[in-house]
């Protein structure tokens, strides 16, 4: 049995994770709308033997223009739609997984099942679906609502949504299509299964009008931090993308999610937990810090306040170098509390708080030599805190290319990372099984 | 001013238009789920300098399994999802337009606006949206309904849907993104326009989270045959894909749609009417007929009855070589009446009726030499019946390659067809203008 190795994904949306990404001297300023740029990014990740490129998404702009002028100073405004972009990028890559985000709150399961199945066929088995419930009111206002539905409703709908999608992916058995020109039989009708789902949120007959996919079913990715999010992940996810700052927090999350799997009849190895990691390598620690500081110095105060306003409301009436006040309009995202805790713990000013989240936005950040970063990964990997990491490059493509060129070789030298892709599908590379007929369907735990 | 030339599209879904397509000796039996096959088809069309490849679509299987066993004997069961497939095909083509079908009844305008805008960016300005309202109950049952909404409701929703999509495409002016790294200004906020639409069917704030597209707005394609369909086309469409059997019927349709445009402030040349045409060329008329007969002889009676059942209900209780009865369960599609008229006029048996629609499904069919087919096109083109044609190959890829290799040179010899693409966007090749800011938005006629 091969040694367990670190799995790597990369958040490849737009120009990277840092608030000032597009202003980096080497960044293509138009990168968030450039196909050439997206090709360069995914090809760098594939050169680095990454398991997957990951496209975060919102069905609307998700950056508040508060205070006024914040939005027009970031590049977090426009982007490609993920499923179309990944379908295009499938044509210029061979092995890397392609994970797109799609909302369960503002979609219909039949569309989602079909599109991801289609991407799986197009890419030869490399599709993944990052399931999100869309927390912002800004997105709700593009879909006939004034505000997002409440947490319980969103998660209740999400659980049924995923169940319907998985049921639709089981419409056709693996060998349903015989395509015998002589007899005229195209498929074996005993191997077509009509879902006929009827539940509180959805009534979906099926069958899906696309054949079973190369992976049996696309990979399911989730990022649920909350209790219901963890439960949904334990029941249905193949990969979890989590946010944790400390080893202890990551271990607690890891144990919590994996501990819930047995009641769904699942083995803990069937789910890979990959926390976000902003990794900024340099040949020396000073060089790494200098690389980070280039971006930190480019954060416009309006953009910094704008980033905070997404969680804490508009703080622009308070002195920027004064303490962080009790937020006037705290929003419901779970990260709001994390940010306030950081501000209180470290006694940060408003400016210091936004600079502290300008890069990783609450995710773990490691700035140092390739050995420092490999050490940081190895510690979590060997202590039940992570099966891998979702790399958050501060800017693209350079921030990713640095990791590929400096950190990947160090991980390989330590025997912690592959030296060639194990297979051609995302499931093969993640080390999780093909989704055979009857296995893809999510069956709620008997309680 | 260059001479007016014939525009050509190709219906490139799956294995072609004929009921027995997949059984053709030279057809790849798995073509409806083969990316290699789809690439070969679109590249053949581009070699033929076609304006566009056109992907029909249903959000569900649309072929009734009546009588039982009909569906498993056709290849009209599974297919790629159009927007993902065309995004992939954009990467292996340079000039040909890429038109995907999307339903206004089972989608949300924000998703549709975004995905087509994304395809337009990915393809460098070659995207088109074929607007359909989804008539079948089979599709409705995948979207929380037992039956499709009525005609008026579908068209009312469609008109508002298109208006919202066009409004969202106008979110950003052409030169909104200045991306000045020094000042930190990413876009000019005076050039961002928030839609704030609120209507009977939709409430959509916007703005769209994708920049203005290379064509200003993707091309809009429609196929409305009914009165409201014609009105919607006159108001909003750039291309109309129509079905007509005779010159007179095509002329009447052409005059009807173009005649409605003035009240929307549009010039008739801004809309290209392209009837469907099944063209089967041979070096001799006999060779062409033989090519057609290969497929006709492969139509399984169950499949033929299945095709009729989609319009007239299940006729399998009647003698197959007897007259066509008054249909027991006529469905609401407008083509049902056309088929009954044909049966009555020509005194057809059930078998003769299904064989008569097995190829073109109610569209005009021309079987003959390249000169015969060019004559047929030229007649309609020069007599205000068509601006071009949507070619319906009976099977793929051969049925299309025959047209490219035999008919296209004949049209070029007559000066009726381009010898090189005029431009790199679909609008440039169709000869319709870039959709400048403020022009894309559909404004209902004052009545």
C-alpha cells in the first residue's frame, strides 16, 4: 500500500486571494477576465501535480461597496462563470481536477446534476462540485428575494438538493449503453433508473439526460464550518475545504467531521479534509516577508474597510488607527466572530485588523522558506489536522508558481507528495473510489 | 458594400437529426457522449465557414417511451449539457459561432446572463443564446411541476426573462475597467449600472459579476412559430431558426416577423431568418437518394411510433399500415397540426407518416446534387423567404461533411457564400452590429 501523501488544491479564482492582488507589479491587471491568465494558472497547478483547481463563486458581487469607493478599488467584482471556465480549461489540461462552486439556494438540482456530469464527461473524470448555500443578501437580491433565507432553511434545502443530485447521477448504470447497431438496441432498459423524488423542497422525476460519468459521480466538496455544515459534509462530501488558524482548532474540526461519518456507513479515509493555507515562500524568511509586504503596502484603506464591512458592517466613521468597536451591523457569516476574537486578543486597531485579514481572510498564513512551509504542512498532516491543503495564492499566477517551484520539491524530497499523478480522474488522484451504481445516492442516517 | 450572402448554421446535437442516426454504418455509435465526435463535428462546420454551430436542448429526455421500447432504440436520450460543451469546443475553434439553448421557464435570468456572457468571453465573442420556453411535460417534471405552464404564461415569462438578461448584460459600459495600478482604481464607478429590475416574474438587482462581453451582448436566437413567439423574435432576436416546408409558408413567416420589427425601432436586416434545412447531397440524384434510404431502412417501427407519439400520442393500437387516425392524445406542440395536415393531404399510413418525418421532423428536406441543393437555397434566399439556413444533418459527422465538401463549394462558385470569415465574432460574421451600451436592453414597444 502506498504511503499516505498530502493532497493539494489551489484557489484559482481571478487574481488570487489578497485584497491588493491586481496591483502587484507582476500581476496581469485584467487577469480576472483573461482566459490566457486562467490557462497559465491551471497549467502551473498541473505542473505542480496539484489534485485540483478550485473556483470559489458567488451568484453576484459579494464585496460590499461600503464605504463608498471600496468596490471600485478591488478586482473582486467580475469573474468568469465557473462551469464554463472549467469546461474550457479541461481542454488544456490532462490530470488536474476541476472543482466549481454552485449554490443550492439559487439553483435547481436537475441543472446542477447535468452540468457537473457534463464537465465530468468533457474532462475525462476530473469534475468536482463545491456545494455552497450562499449566505449573502447581495446574491439573494439577484434571485427574487430581499435577503438570504435563514440558516436552517438553507441547510435543509441543501441536504435535499445534494440527495437529488446524487440520485440523478445514478440514473444510468455503468454499462447501460450497449449501442448495438444490428439489433437497434441503444441502451438496456433495465439499467435506466427513474428517480421520482418528491420531498419538502423538490419534486424531480428524472432520469438525467446524460450518461453515467467517468467517475461514476463527480467529487463533492464542501466547506461547512457550522454544525449542520459538518453533518452534511460527513454524510456526503468527498473533500472538505475548511478554515482554521491553529493546530488545535484544525484537529478539533478534523475529529468532529470524521467522527460523524460512521453513522452514514462511511470510513474516515473516504473524506479528505483540506484546510485553506496561504503559503508565501522565499529563499530566505526575509525574502518571503518582503514578498508579502509588497502586497500589504498596496492595500487601499477604503478596500481594507470594505473587506471588514463584509463581516462587521461599515466602520469608516471610527478612527482607522483606533480600536475595533463593537460592530454596528455585524453580518451573519461565521467568520465575523473569528475576526472580532482576533482583534480583541491582539488589541488591534481597525487598520491592523484589516491588514491581518487582507491576505488569508481568516485562513492560516505561513510566510517563510520552503522548509518552513513544508514543516507547517507536515505538522498538521501528521497530527490529524489535515489530509492536504487548499493553497490560497495571494496573487496569481506568481503566488502559485512560487509554491510549485519552491514548496512542491521540498514536499517531494520528504516523501510527502506525489512525483507523478496516480491516475487520470480526480477520484483516482484523491485516492477515493469510483462511485459505483447505488453508491452515489445519499441516504440519510437512520436516527 | 459587400453582396448579401447566405448564412449557415448547423444543428450539431448528438448524432444528427434522423431517428436512426446512430445506426448509420459510418456513425460512431457513442457519438452523443463523445467529446472527440463533437470536436470533429464543429471543426467540420468551421472548415465549411459556417456562421454557427447550434445545440438544441431539453432539460430532460424529450422522447416519449410510448410505445414501450421506443426510447431504448434511439440515441435521443443522453447528450452533453450545451454551455459546458460549447465552452470546451471554443478552445478548439477560432471563428465559428457557438449557440446553446437555454430555457426561460426553468432557469433564472441571472444564471443565464452570466453563463452566456462567460461563454462570450471564453470564445472571444462567439456566443449565442437560443431562447426556448420548454413545451414538454417531461421537462416540467424535473422542475417541481407535473406539467408545463400554459402557453401565455410561458411567453409572458420569456419576454420578461429576456429583458432582464439584456439589462444585466448592460451592467458595465465598454470601457468601465480602467485597472490603474498606480491610483488603485479598478473600474470607473460611473460606468457601472445597477439594473434593479422588478416585474411580475422576476426581481433582479444586479449588477452582473462579469464584464461587458466581446460582442457587447451574446447573439439572441429564437425559433418561435406562434404569434407571441414571432413578436418576441421581432423585439429581441438576432437570428430566427424557423420551420417551413414550402416557399410560400417561408415567405409568409419571413414577412410576418420582419414586418413586426419597425415598431421596436429595428431595421429588418438586424434579424437573420434561417429556416431548418435537411440537405442530403450526392454526386447524382440517385446517390443522394441512396444515402437517405440507408437511414430510412434503419428506422425501427417502435422508434417511428415513438416519434409520432411525441406529437400525436401513442398510435400503436392502430394498424401500422392503415390510415392515421384522429390522434387519441394530441400534444400541444405546434408541429402536431403540421404532421396531421401532411398525413391527410398525402393519404399516408402511420408507417408512411413516421418515415416522412424520420429525417427532417417537419423541416424542409432536399435530396439531390449539390446544384439541386444550391438551387433550393438560392430560391428561398432570393425571394424573401430566408437569409440563410440551419442545416440539419441526418447523421453526424458524415451528413455535415457531405454538405461542407459538396454544397459549400457550389454556393461559393455562385458567389452566394463567403470564402473566408469576415470577422472573429459571431456578430461580425452575421453582419449585425456590436451591442453597444444602452442598445442591448430590450425595451417593450409602446402600445
